[in-house]
């Protein structure tokens, strides 16, 4: 029956499975021999059939017969594997049967025919039924880390520490939202307490994937080609190049060769001949385009037009209220025209029917977008077919990676995790030690002497534990740091110090690519796309981190190859996620049903002035929620995770630089928001445990996205603007802010050259204490400049020319190098930084880089309408007020001597005076200060800016009297009292909270009202003094600043946020107080403990 073409595949599979069931109970040697003979007879039949099929001119005409044949081989190989395992377990190796392998000629024949069904059947032959497990994924990442930490001889790479000792390399990595220095010893538990030779020997044990003694041929072809062959993108996108003669030739893609943009909204449903559509529909379409994709607006319009013309695509969007789709972009060549092409495929994900559709592909050219002639209507795949094509299970071809004559990277799985000494945690919270979840060789020797495991799992077990053998089903929970980021930082460090070879880089590239290939697809959810569940974010982060890893290695390779000279640079690719910040935040707050914006915090929460206030209110509600269920708590934390990640992403992405959701955010506020979220998460974990997806991945991790920041993002531009006002030499650059009233040249090349020359000439003199204080400030600025420089390096690497403001950042960095080297030539901290400095980019000296240097705030303030009104009336403008008044002062110098312009300026000054005084009177009439802190901070900033205008005008008018005067805050007793109360109340609130949370540290009743603890006569400010603290603390305190240090040590993140806010207002008020009236202890406290 097996030999008959008339018998169905199901019957043949049933017959072979009958053989499998049969051999489970066979122990008689004669019966084993009989089964072996039967298998060999079927194999002979298969061989004959293979020769017959290979003679067909086109397999498409005999597709179904070929598919039946391929399925027969799959069933037969499964039987052979079961037979060989049984044969080994009976201690008898006489009847070993080799699996069926198709000859290369037939495999090439099948691939040449480019038929989807044939390709799936071919892939399915070797599709290992053992799916990737949680510990497979973790062990793959750990294996990558081991590769990054060791050289190609398996030795641990080390550095010399400050004491002259050789130690494992330490690099900076984000750990639970904080940056820490970690080495491989901090990552792998079994290395932590080892030193010297003991450490080196243990590390070498991890490198048993160097199978130098094996005579087994692992690879029959290039491992890179294996990865491409297992990448379903090739089948889904059907990429091709146009040859010189006009013919087409397909090519394979690596997982990192594509850009992926994920979408969730239906912004493709209302378009047909776009330019001819009614204005209202076009307006609606434009508003539906996500902010981050506005730069690609023309692409989205073209996709919409072609979707409406494509029956399958049109039906998907008509029949579904909301359907996720991806835009996958990749490069190809048209050799007949000598040009490179960018292709954009619209991929529709149908989760209901578990199908994925390549609707069509558009080719981008100088004229716009045109439909791909070959891929005008792409293929439809089921998620199961996709998984087979991707070969997502452990493929034996990838057990090792071979570069030249060396073999690397065996799949370790759970045995490797046991060797590393990891504890694993089950879903029920049970902690498993290595001895609980991995069987030692000695335990298993009596069963098969380890051979059966090596055959079944295709591993070479040279370690203590049997790989892939487990007693229990486990979920790991080791995801507090990104192992890929840690590995990449190790690679970068080794490259900067010339400690990594091209051979090792190639190995790491290939292994990283194989990890990425498995992350892009899975059997349950198909290709990665937006889904409204817990697993989406962990999948997205995995892919994002893998692409960052590959891009980082590409940067190193581009730098080494000097590719910009030959125009052959490796192209970096990215994935763009989707963050529904507004929806996720609003759904957790009681607001009007029609409220969809977060730009008016007061509408979201009573008394809230900023988004930070809203998050603080949510935290307080969450902390005091009492009986909130685990399910509701998980949903809340998951939603807030998307909000925080979305804000972090927007701050680092240039497409959002003027978005209203981040308009009043700076890094200080953003860091505080992240700290508040971490406090919420900590509260949840303490009550309900970690939130993990079905694979045990934490879905609550936040990302700072600095590795993906672009040069025009708000993060980068505000760093360039020196928003912390750290002035090096009393030099101030003035910027345009108002799009409708530009008075300055946007290009700041002249100013930058002037500043850098001044910096190089700067002489740091004075006492040693003064010099050290100045050094600390310089190093703080140096580190911030280095952070921005890293963004420019990453974005400039491999590009043609240099991005806007490249000259600015590189010349400032060079000037700081000169300044530090000349003033602190033997300082250890200085030289440690100078030695790390890389002075070239793309083969050019950074000191010689030329670029445009357009630096302006109009694209940040941008869409506010009337900028003057925004600055004078909206507290959201506080962070921009100083820059605005700086521009006015600069303009006063420009117009000096022009009576008409001077009078117009005086009119503006009078108007500013009027507006400020009106705001003061309104402020003094408030019933309470709650909900008006930001208004107070804004008012202080306006008064400061106005007073500087008056001072400048007096200088220019040679001290002639003006009809408007300075505004002195302390002269207005009611105003000063209210502002002091606001800043002090923040401090007092924190003290009260710390007292309630830590009653054992205080000798007073912590539940009594604040007035009973403050025994000073200043009842307006209600400020704690040293005397008050002496009466409150159990331990002796010698000053108010010492008491504040104790408070800070005990404060929660939300309390630190309040304290920081209050200190900053105190600092501003100090500027308005005469020096003789300033509290010296308070000044010391602010300088010492202000939380950056």
C-alpha cells in the first residue's frame, strides 16, 4: 500500500505509525531485524521514485505526485528515528538505518520551480518535531554572551582594572531601569565566586561547543546560506533582482535584511485615486497616519490606493473593524539600469483564520511608487505553513556554526543553563535548582550511556549535565537585563580596544542572525505583528534587541572595511512598533467618554498640571487600591508599561519631537515618570508576583530607546541646547523659536566655531578644590556630549556625507578633549575618558568633519500657534522660557540704535510686564496652591526672563530710567509666601511620607499633623529646621542637610520626584533673594542633594 499512488497520504502515515507503535514493544532480535528489512525495502522504493520524479521537466505539472512523495519521506524518516532510538536502547547497534536524504539535483529542481506547496513539503521533511522551549531561547542568548565574552580559543577575555589586576570585562547595561557596570561573572551564577585559574577553567567548560575531535560533518554548505534558506521572508516576499539582460533572478534574504513597520489602525480603508478624493476624506486619512510614519506619508497613500484596487486586500479591510498589518521593506537591484531599488510589501495578518497574506509589493523609484510586476498579488500562507518554512524548531543544520576550519556554537538548551548554575522558576512560583531540573550523566548512564540523547537531540554532551533532558516543565524568569545588549556592549568594548577578530565578529553575526530568524515568527502568532495581548511586547522587544545587536556589529564591520570609500556599506535595518499611549492612559482614568487627548492633564486628574502629575495620581491610587485583583493589577501594569515605553520611544524619535504628549517633558521629568512606573511594578510584584507571557518572558520591562535615538529627536536636540544651562565660558547661543518670526540664521556654524575656540583656550586656575569642582562639572558635560556623539556616530556610520549638526558635536567633543588634556594632563578620570575616544568616523578625522549646523527650537515648540502667547500663558512652556527671553535679549543688541525697532521692543517689554503682573494678581487670589505648582514655576521663570530684559535694556540705554521696573519677588510678601509655601510643601510632604513608612527611625508620633512637629515662628512657610529634626529623629543630626540626606535615603521614587521638584523651585527662588538673606544651610542642601 505504501508503494501505491492510489493510497492516500493519511493511510500511508497510519501504516508507518503502526510500524512505530510496533517497535516500541519489540525486544526480540529477529523482530528488530525484520523491521529493519522492511524499512530498507521502503527506502529502496523511495530511491526509485526519486529518480522517476527527477526526470520531470517541470515539477509544477506533477506537483501533487511530488508532494505525496515528499510526505512519504517525512513519515519514513520519523519511523527510522524511532527505530534507531529503540535499537540503541536495546544495546544493539547492528541494525542502524540511515535516514533518507534527497539528492542535491532534486532539491535544486524543487527550488527552481518556485512553487509554494512544493517548498513547504520539502521543508517539512526535516522539520524537527521538537519545538523551541523557553530554556532553548534563554540558552541561545546565554551562548551568545559566552561567545562575546571569550575569544575563538575559548578563553575569557579580560581587562586590567585600576589595581593592575586582570579581571573579566565590565560594561554598562540597563538593569531594572538603572545603569550598572556588569561583567560575565555577574551574569552567570556559577562564575560569581571564582577567581584566577579556577575562573578561567570553568569558563572554558562552557566552550565545549568547539567540537575539535568530532569527525561528523556538520555542514554541507555555508551557514549564512542555511539561515537564509530557513528564513520565511524569502518565501513570503519573493525578492528578485533584474539582470542586465532584463531577466529576473530571485535571491534569499537574511532575517536582518528587512525593515518592519507594524500598524494597528485602518488607515488604508478610505482611499482610491487619492488626489481625487473629497477633502474631508483626505483630511481624515491624513489624521489617521501614525505620527511616527508621517515622513512616509506618500508611501501610505500609495498603499491605500493599491489596496482598494486589490480585491483580497480590499476585502480584508472591509470585513474587519481592525486588522493588523506590516509594511516590510527591503533592497534589490536593477542591473539593467544600474540602480538600487527599495521595495515595500503590504503584509496582512489574519489572526482569526491564522493566515498571513502578502497583498502586493510596491517598488519605490524617483517618480514615486509603482506596482511590482512580479509580486503584484502575493501569496497566502497559513501560520502552520509559515512555521514549517521558517524551520522554527531546532534545526540540526544549525547545531554548529562553521567559519573557515573552526566550528562554534552548539545548541545547549537546558543542560547549558544548569552548567551556568541558573535557578529556574515554574509558573506556579516553585524555584528549581540545577540539580532539580537537569539529570546528571551518572543518573542516565544505566539507560543509554548517553548515546540515545546525543542521537535524539543531535548534541555532543561533554558537560556535566545531559542537554535537553528535563524532569519537569519549567519557565525561566531571568530577564531583568537584556543579554543581547550586554553581549553587544562587550563586543563594542573589545572592538574599541582591538580585542576582537574579524573571524569572531562573523561568528557572532551568524549566531545573532539565527536567533533573530526564530524570533520573527512562531507557530501560534505567525510573523511578528501588533496584537493586543501580553506577548506582543516581549516579542517586539526580542526582535528590536536582535536588530540593534546586528546593527551594532554592522557598524563595526563598516568601520573596519572603510566601506564609505567603496560605497559597499552594510545596511542597518529596524523594526517600528506601535504604542497607544493616549488610549492606554485614558482608559485607566475616569474621564469624559469623548476625551481622547492627554494634552490637558487637568481634564484627566483633579489638580494635575502635567503628565507627571497624572502618573503620580495613578501611583497613589494604585498603592491605596487595597483589594485590587491580580488580573486587574496585571492589566493596569501592562497598560502603564505601554504608556511609559511609548513616551520613552517618542522622546528618542524625531517624528515626535513636537508632539504634544512630550512637549513639556525633559529628561528629568521622563526619568521621574520611569521611576514612578517602577514603583508601581514593585508594588504589583510584592503582592502578586511577576507578570510573564506564556514563554516566561517579563512583559513589564521598560526601554530607554537610546540605542535607537536619531539625531533630530527631542532627546538629542535638547542635549545640544544644553538644557541644564551648564555654561562653560559665559557663552550663550541664541535660537529661533517662532516659525513666523525668524530673526536669526538657523545655521550656527559661526557660533560653534567661536565657542570651540574659546573652550580650547580656557585655563582652569585657582585652588585645588576649585579645580576639582570644575573638573567634575567638565566631566559631567563631557559624558553628556559623549552620549550625543554616540547617537551621531551610529547614524552617520556607513552613510554618505554627515548628518546635520555632526560638525557641532564632533568639534565640541574635540574642544573638550583639548581643554581636559591641557588642564588635567595626569588626571586618571580624565585620561580614562580620553583613551576611549575614537577620533574618526567613516574614515574621516572628526575634527575635519563638515556639515550643516542648523539648530533651532521652532520644530520642537512648532505646532503651538502663537509662540509669544504660549510662552507667556502656558505653564507647559516653562522649559522654553529662558531660550525665548535669550532670543529677545539678543535681538535688543541687534536693533540697538534703531529708534523705531527699539520702541517696538519697549512696547513688548511693557506688554510682558502687564501680563506678568496680571498673572501675579491672579496667582495671589487662588484659594489653595494644590494644582498650581507648575503655574508658580512658570511665573518664576517669566519673572527671571523679564528682569534680564530690563537689565539688558538698562545697559543699552546707559542706565536711563525706564517706565517699567524690575519685579522683585521678595518685595511682594504674599507672592513670596505662596511660592515658598509651594516649594516647602513638597519637602514637607516627603518628610511626612518617610515618617509614616519608617516610624522606627523617629521618636515622635508620625501620625500627628506637620504643624505639631515644626516649632519655629515661621508659620507661613512651615519649614523644618535643624532644631525640629533634632527633636524628631532617633539618631543625632548635625544639620538640616544631614537630616535631608537621611530622608532621601528612605524616600520612594515618587517621594524623590516631589523632593526634586521642590528643590528646583527653591533653587529658582534663591536667585530672587538678596545674598544676605539666603539660608546658607539650605543652599548647601540644594547643591548637595538635588536629584538629577
